[in-house]
C-alpha cells in the first residue's frame, strides 16, 4: 500500500520545504516545523529555551498582537496548538479548507515575526514554572526523567525538554531572542499540509509570506556521541504515592535505522497490548504488575526500547526479578512465529487506523522528513514490516537485549527528599437502521475508503444503572468481559484477537457501555466469532475478578493522591450526594471492596434488554452483511426482557458548600462545580458552545488565569451528564499560595457568564468551534459510529451527528446566553481545594 506516493514536495530558494498530501474532506491540517529542540540549546542546556520559545510564539507577532494568534483560529472554528520535542518544535492548526490562507499566515507570522513582549515574557515564565511543577508532581514523568538520566550520561537527551526549575527561572528575554535568531531559520523550517488542498495554492501562500525569509546560521553544532554502555545501570527514588513503579530500557539506533521495524515488533510482543507476552505473564498470570506497557521511542539521534509498570510496593522486587527472567528468555530466542505474525498484523492494523485522521497523517509525513528527509518513509517502513519473520525478531532481541545494556529505575513509595488535482471529496456516509426480531437495533455506516470494519456495541450500563451498594460495578465488569470465556482463557482470547489485528476496548461511562472493535476486513469474520464467544460465555472467573478489583482499588488509592483527581471526586460527591453520579465511574473503595463475582455476573446478564441494545457497524461493509453480523452476536445471548429503570433524578442541595483535601504535592487543585444539563435536554447545544468558549487558548478563563495573572499552566471547564443533569466543573491547577486568588478568578468568570453571558466575538468564535467539531465528527467512521449509537441510546435520531453542525450554527446568542444564565445563576454550587497547605474549607 503506497499511501504516501502522492505527497508533493516543494523547495524554496531559502532552504524551506513544503510537503502536501491532498485528502478528501472538509478540513485541512496545517503544520509548521522548526528543526530545533531541547538538545540544541548549547550552553543554555536545561533552560528549556525551545519549549519557552514555543510558549512565547502565542504571545504576539506581526499582524497578530497579543492573543490574536489563537483568537483568529478560534473565530474560524478551528483549533491550534504546538509542542516541543528533543529535536524539533511544531506548530499546527486544523481549520476548514476555505481558511487555509489564514492558517498559513497565522503560523508563518508566528515563526518569522514574533514580538516577545516583556510583560508576557515574565508572565509566561511563571506559567512554565507551574508546568514544570506539574511534571514534578507526576510519578510517571519523574520515573522516565530518571530513566533518561541513567541511559544518557553525556548526550543532551538526558535532560527534560521543559528544563529544570532553577534554570527556567533564570531565563532572560535576551537569551531567548538570541536563541530564536540562531535557530529559527528557513533552512530549519518545513511545512506539512494535509486535507482538502490544492498543492500549488499552498506553495504560493507560503512563498508569498516566507519566500523572502533570508537564510542564516547554517552551521549545526556537533552533539556529543553517547559512549557504549558496558554494564547495567540502576537507581531508585521515593515518591509519595501508594503505587510503586519500575522502568527499564536499552538504547536503540536512530529512527531511520533498518532495525527499527523489527524493534517495534519486539516492543509489541513485550507489552503493547493486553495479549502480549509480559502483560500476560506478569500482570494476568503472576499478578505482580498492576499495569505494564512497553515502548519503542525513536528519534533521529537515537531512542529507547523498554518497559514501564506499576505494582503494589510489596511486589516490586519480585516483579523486577520476574521481568528480568522473561527478557532473558526472549533474548535467547524464546519467540514463536505466531507471536511475531500476531504483532505484525496488529501493527499493520494500527497503521491503517492512523490513516483515518488528518493530524495523524501529517504526523506520519513529518516523522519521515525529520528522520531522513523522506515524507513517504512510512510506506517503506510498512514494506519492511511485512517482510519480517521470527528470525529477524530473534536477531534484534539477541543484539539489543544484552543485560549490560539495560538501565533500570525503581520508584519506591513514601516521601522523598507539482499540480495535483485531488479527487472530489466523497459525500459523508449516513447511517441506516433496522431491528432484529427481538427489537434490538442495528445501525450500518458504510464507508469503503479503507479495508477496515468498526463495531460499536452499546449496552445499557454505566454508573447511572448501578445500585447504591454497587458503585464501580459497571467499570469492573467492563474490565472482566475480555478476561476469558468458559471455553478459552484470557491469554488465548487475547492472542486470537491479536492474530486478527483487532483493536478491542470496552468503555464504561456514566450512562452506557460501548464495546468498540476495529479489524481489517479480511479478518473481521474471524474476530466476530471470537467476540461472539466473549459475549455469549464470559467466565467472570474468581481469580480474574479479584485481580481486576485489586487493580481498581490500587488505582483509586493513587487517584486520591492526585490533587486534581481527588478534588474532582470530592466535588462530585458534594454536588450529587447519593445519586450514582456522586460516586462516578470509579466508585469508592468501600463500594468496590464489597462487590462479588455473583453481582458481576448478574449485572452483565441483566444488561441484555433488547429495546436498549444497539449493534453498530461501520466501514467496509453493507447493511445486508451487518444484519448477519448482528444476528451472529445476538444468537447466543440470554436476553433479559424486563425494562431497566433509571434511578430518580439528582436533588441538588441549595447553598454554597466547600471542601478541602490536604495532599503533599507541589501543585494545588481548585475546583468549582455547578449542576449541569442533561444530555437529553433540547438546550444542550448551548452548552456545547459554552464548553468551546471556556476551554482553549482564547477563552476568557484562560486569559484571566494564565495570560493576565500567570497563576497556572492549565485551566478550563469540564462537562458531564447524560440521562440526568450532570455537572459543570471549572478547574485550575496552581500553587498553594495562589489557590484563593485562582478561586476568586473562577468565581468572577462564573458570575460574568451568569450576568453577561458570552460576548459577541466570544460567542461567534465558540459557536464556530462547536460547529466545526460537529462537522469533523462525521469524517471518521469510528467516531461517527459511536456518536450514532449514543444518539439512539438517548432517544435521538441516528443521523443526528450529520444534522448537528447546522443546528449549532442556527443557535442565536440571546437564546444561548439565556440558557447559560439559567444554569450559572445557581446556589447549589461547591468548591474544593486539594493540595499542600490548602485553604480552610
């Protein structure tokens, strides 16, 4: 499959390049890359200049002063962001195709004509210090920073991209401006554009803006070469979290090295899926790990192959010894042809899934350019992947898994010290619906663009259907569905699914279960037979039940040590009281501890009520085929005829309430929560617009908290709900000293919305953003399919997603603001502080 053969590459005289891939649809992804990252900071290594510079690019440039960069894209209904890596910085925007020229102008002006206003420089430095503290508070980030420092002793990859607090605090505007002049040059700049675009038009747009950007600073400093590691390395540190963690890895070559496809397969066999070797042995069978995942991280300057896992503190030493034994077995050749073929199938399927999204396609092209100036490198990678056999994987295992090449870090518990015409875009598919003989609904969304089939099976489950003494049961049962059947154990089931290249997940939310399956068409019938066995005869074995309950309890305890998560949980309990939304999707420790396997079996059996079940199929399939598929799945089900009743609506207690949770973390979470809206309410579109207005770089809340006062790195509003009224949860992550100031700013924003509503330009931008998001939802088969079965679940038409863009665009400001005022002016509000030295509740 030569997917990237139609990439068109243009060269500009000043050294800049452009890579364009036309794709059907309504949107265009515009990305601008600068080949400079944290490893290029020279004498200022560890200051995070590349990342700091990325932040400052949003603080004003020629033609776009202040926050006009993000405001402009926001008004178009688009989204934009940026990120910094070790060796490059990227700026990207997703907009409707008709706005290509504006997106190019915005990104081009950012990278060529930044202004670096002094006041914003000082404020943004405070924001970045808050972001660094977020990383310090995150146990997984701390673990992998320590791992990098063990593997790289002299190479600059040993330092975190964001830098170190004391060095960030010392960054001056002059340092940044000098770094910008030396590193942001046309010879280090390239663009990737994917979507509904004519390549020449893009070439001319960029050339008109940046074609006269003069070449400069062509020399590249030589980076130190990391010496060969000749003995194992290890270290440990303590972190105040209930779970212990372990990470172990070896260094691997650069991204363009011919061994990378084989190393990716090896990583997949390690632990990238639930059926992979180390997950099966260490997590499922020996129950030493709570969560284990492998990784293969490549850069042009080298990368890592390794494993990261969490465990109960008392099992960490046994886990480390068992992991070492399993890796040694693999190094000595203990690999099977079946394992290799399963992983190749899985990675091929993952690659096909990636080709469904513009952002993912653009990232794929950019990855090839960064690795080897080859925009179609991914096609070559897939050719090499297809040719791999078990001997190739045994060879790289023997080469790279030498015990002397490993570095291991353990985290202990406790406190620490040319002209191309794209084909006309096909019309988006619309769903067809029918019913089985028992009344269960079948939905079909045919899309023949890729040889893949999606399934979205919706069952009436989720938090709202849990009894008061059974909080967390829905999520626990969702975890158990794939944990073996009466005929095959968990490992066999997962291996068979991997052999089909299947991606299977069961998502338990507040109001539903959605089981999602994505498989290449050639393997779909086989995967469907496996799924039928899973649904018809789940084992709910006592060992698996205890394992999954134990894991959920441990993760709940870890969640209680995260300021934001703990604050959200307390705010939910205060707001909803005894209503199921009050204990949320995770339940409480007391609820989980009391659950039994019998309750799990009965809960699962009672979900199969025909009138509430929806079988959804999408992709390379017809309505005739999907009816056969649905009948295969429905045939062996013990259907439950009685209707499932919802609990009473939540009763919100009037009067302001407050809570405080002391947690020893550098950051403090501030939450203000209000009763929200039901997903069945006809006024719900107003809240989609509000959600757009209160999140993102251009929101008034973001400006007040971060831009004007530099109090936090992250802030926003999160909506929840479904059959019943949910919540509107405003959050800020800041320092203990600034928590009360942040809370006052949140309260002021809520008061503004309650009295004034959304302002003119603010409303138009938010409505455009919500409408654009709705339009994009139908471009991906998987997301459109899930949205359609959920629409049926809530009693709305299956084709709602295709009508929703027009519905949102028709919303008048006065009506939206009236709805917002009705909900914001509510006395049943709660506030929670969680963190170190929290204010008194």
